[in-house]
């Protein structure tokens, strides 16, 4: 076995620790750390594990509520009561850096990791969502081919893991922008269901209880992945392929079933997955939560490679592994169940009373560290914040584009062909979104809807964030991300319950980046309080920068809502000719940060739309009441692309597209982009049967919610009249533009290769 290298300042710096942090390590230990202990502190005090640069900001989120059973930060994922003794457990996490280096495995293991976080809580995973960002896959940029490769690889990795483990991926969002070239964002969400009494905890309780390692053998893959995720991507990052984990969904399926079967017995005192920082994190976190210590022997850890050092074993992030604290005397139960499922299982240690994480390697002590300071007392920082230069006061440089109506017809088709707005069918068809047969509303509507059959509950779920808004004004963007998520759930008939957030930002040591993070969090926190949707957990991913620059700030919101009756489930698509189309809200006129400016004119300019919480709540509450009264046939929020895009998307019913005749004369004298493509907030396009239209309008008037009767469903065209202008788009043609855009972009890459 090779000798440990000397602890030089250069080696300490290479491990991501500052001089001050290294001195703190010395004080905690009362001595000089050895090389293995340096590695342990390096990963546990990395941003990825400790949130040392973001934790103070996270405390601004509301985290309590009458239905919250497990709060943010308490365990691996939050848990929410949904009634009748049932609960849901959900979380979103990122796998950005690994996906930039190895898109297939990076994305696949992101799915595997979030699934383990859910069944660690005692919940059976039910479905997944995702939120993805890539560089442009169309145009003449020299990076287009690379962006397509990353896009294809990530989608294939997500599909592979989810399909093989038998878990449906039922929705999400995907955007393309130059800021994500070289640094894609891959955020993966999973939700599971459980009875209240099935809730499991990740604490090493019970002095003398045996500690079991279960799951795949440990290798050198994913070595120090947490530290890798806590620095910027560089030209040399491709050499970090060993830091990317390799997943096996078939092993995870066996591990999942074995763990859930074991949790149904009385043999488990605590359980923790081995995710970031692997065996190191699972050992010290369970000890810290339990107020105990844990002693393990690395000689007993199942390994698939020879000659592994304690440093490598402890910092490996090999996938499909769990740590189980069994009750003393129940060792046989643990072994029998894992032998039944053909899953490796080894007793590697015990719970102690001294509060230490003690690591043996045969007869030698490899590391001995107080568990609580290691897991919970990393240094916390509030970095310097500086208002970023991309934020601007109202920018009127685009005013000349607002009144030019000569190309409005072509502009709608161009927007519908843009990959960020276009159908994501090319992606969704690779996911088995119907496995387990619980999917009620498939990908493509405002939110996915899933039936928890055993609980007989209907859940709606969505992921949302407008990165461009956050670039221009991160506080406004954070507010709108939460509001749009709630609006999407409301359009599906659901009442929002809670959110899990994924904060994707740049290097926090750069003042402009930290300012963006702080502003976005404060905006999100305001919105969470306004909508009564607490944050129950999530993930922070910083250092999202490449040689091309920093990503646009992306505070992704994953929100879950409850639909109490099946008949209240609503989709965005027009249902029948003759139905009346109504706009909840006003026509609006805000073009700042719009897709029209970005896609048509190449401008990322102006202030994002204003959000009035009182107006937004009034619109959403009114719509839910109308849905419950049986008066709504469809509901679709106006977001990217504005009213014209929302109307077109409402026409694209998967069961057969329908046209619509729309009159917007009340908005102006001509079909200007400002009327058709503005992205003012708190607007929803709804439809109802003709005989209920007057009652709907009267109900909205009584609630003092603005509403405009736009027209009717029917015909083979989307026809919009504004004053003297009358524009018409054949439905089949614009549907094909929208439906085929991404497939055509990807096929160009295939043809080129």
C-alpha cells in the first residue's frame, strides 16, 4: 500500500479547503489530520455537501405548515400529509457537472440518486420529472453539434434509468440558451408515497446496534464527486471522468425492493443512502442525527476493485448503495432479505456512544473525527454581493419592434418552432411515462397528473423557472418561478401543497453571482409565503460556469398539488367546436424578457413582467372554484410566447387539433407583437361550453377578476382579429411546425454525422 502524501499547502488547496478552514480542522481534531481525514473534510465541507455559501440564504425560505411532516433539512427529503393517513415524499436534485462530462451516465445516475433519496424515507417511488437546460441545438454556432450531443445523451440517460427501473417520467421542462453551452443543467425530481407509520429516519440510534452496508460493491467511480461538483468546469474537466458515477438501474431495482421489504419489518433503526461523499457522508450524517458515534471497518466493505485505499473507499461515490442501522438481534432478518433479493450485504460496524466517526482498516485506525462538527458545523459564509451588470432599469431600446405588424404571422410560426417553446414530444416518447399505469395526464399539458391508486389520491406536479427573467432581475424571476408553478397546478385542478427547489447559480465567490442567488431566494421566499407553499427540501448547485461563461441563474421550482376529485382534473387543450374561449386577466403589454425579443430579435432586454400577488391569487382562486363547479373545459397559463402561443398550444389537442376564432379588438387597433406576444403575468386561457359562458363571466365579475371573452373553438385555422388586422394560421401547419421542431434539429445532427 502506498504511503500517504505529506499535507502541503498545495495539497490542502487542491482539496478545496482554505487556510482558515484547515486550521479549523486542526482545532476540531486537536492534531494534524492524516491524508484520509483531509479527504473526508474536503468532501463534507464542500459546497455540494455543506451548503456553506448558501445555507444562510436558505434559512429565508418558509419551511413549516399544517401538512408538513418532515421539514427541509431534517432528512433526505421532505414529507407532506395528503390525508387519510397517507403522505408524499418528494425532492429535486441536480447532476449538472457529471452530465457536462458524461451526459448519459451523469443524467442516469442523477435519476438513480434522487430515487434512493425517496425510498430511504420509507416511501415507494411513484414518478419522476425533470428540468433541463442546454445550449442552442439550432443555428450556426460552432457549439451546436456539442449541444445536441449533450442533449441527446442526457435524455437517453434519463430514459434508460427510469425505464429500466420501471418508474415513469411524466413531465418537466426544457430550455435552450447560449448561457448553458458547456454547462448543461440536469435537475431530476422524484415523488414517492407512504403511510405515516412507514416513515423511516436516517439516524444512527441505539448504542451497540450493528451497521450494515448493502448494495453494489464499492469501486473507484465517482471518486470525490462532491468536491468535483463544487468547482467550475474548465477545459481540463474532461479529465475528471472518474468523478462521474456509473449507474445500474437493475441493481437499484433490487436494492429498492429489498430495502422496502426490510423497512416493513421491525429490524431497522435507521437508514441512509450513499449519495454525495458516499460512505463518508452516510456514516457521519447518521451519527450526527442520532447524537451518537459510528465505527466501521473498511476491510469488511464489499469492493469490486483490489488495492483500494481508505481514502478511495470512503470518498467513492459508486452507485446503488445504502447504509442500514439494524436493531441488535435482527441481523438475521437483514441478511435473509438481502440474500433473497441477491443484493450484497455486509455488517461493517456498530453504533457507539462517543460521538465519533471512527474508521478502521483491519487493525489500523484510518480516521477518527467527531461526527457532529464534520456533518453539521462546516463554516458558513455570507459572500460579497454586487448588483450584476445584466440587470437594467426599464430598457426601451426595443420599442420600435412593438408596433411593426408586417411579419406578425411569420413570427408566431417562428416562435412555435423555437426548441424552448416547441413540443418536447421527441423527448417524452423516449420515456415510458405509462409504466405503473398511474399517469392520468401525460407530458405536454400544464402539469402532469398521477393517480396514487392505493391511496386513491390524484397529484399534479410541475417544474418551472424562466432563466431569462432571472438573468434580468433575479428577485422578479424567483417570484415568477413560484407563481407559474402554482398557476400550472391550478390550471390542472390542483391546490398547491409545497415545493422543492433546485438553485442553479455560478461561483459564489464572484459578487455578481452571489447577488443573483440572494435576490432569487428572497423573491422565491416572498412568493412561497404568498401562495402558502412551504419549501420542504431541495438542492443547491453552484459553480455552474464554463470557459464560455456563467449560466443564467436558474432557481428551479418543483411544486406538487392535490386534486381532491377525479372530475376536477383539467388539461390545457380545447375540447370541442363551439366552446367559448375566455381570457382570465388582461391583455397586458409587458415585453421585457420575452421570447419574442429573444427569438425574433436576439435581445435579452428589459425588465421582466411585474407580478402582483393579490391579482395572481385572485385569478387562481377563481379558476379553482370554476373547475370545482364543473364550468371549465380547459385551462392553460400564458407564459413564454404570450397569448398567441398559449392559444396555439390550446389548439394542439393530442386527440385531434381544433381551430379557434379570436377577437382581440378590445386590446388595440392592430395585431401588434405587443398584444400577441407580451408575457404579462396572471393570465390564463380557459374554455367552457356555450351555455355556461355567461355564468362563468358573471362569477368572475362577482369576484372582481378581470376576464375577456375572446372567441370560440372550431374550424381548421387559428384566426386572430385585432382592429383592422385579421391573421390566420392553418392549424395543421402550425401544429407541424411546433411538433417536429426538435426532431428536425436532432436529425440534422444525425445527417451531419
